[in-house]
């Protein structure tokens, strides 16, 4: 099963949608355009931790600005 939750920006962050999705799927990971530290993956992990969820390692994949520039060239 594949489910997507699109977050076009971190603010406002929809923590309820993340918690609902995490309850439905066995694996949750984030893909973001930017930085791994302090980005979407961090917001997801903090949301689940504050909800008392037992966290399994979840991958965060980031496409840096530099990589996007090289691909566009």
C-alpha cells in the first residue's frame, strides 16, 4: 500500500494528518526539497514523539538546492 501526504510548506504543519497517516501505514518517510536537519523529517518525528508513538527509524530523503540546479542545467 502506498499513501502520499503532500506538505508544500512546514507552516502551518498539519500534525493531525501526520498522526492519522502514521496509524494507517507500517512505514513512514519524508522526501523534501531542502535540508534534512530541521526540515520536514524533523517535524514528522517531533509530532509522532509528542503523541507517544514508538518510533522506528524512518528515512528522510532530501534533494538539496545544488542537486536540483545541476539536474536542471
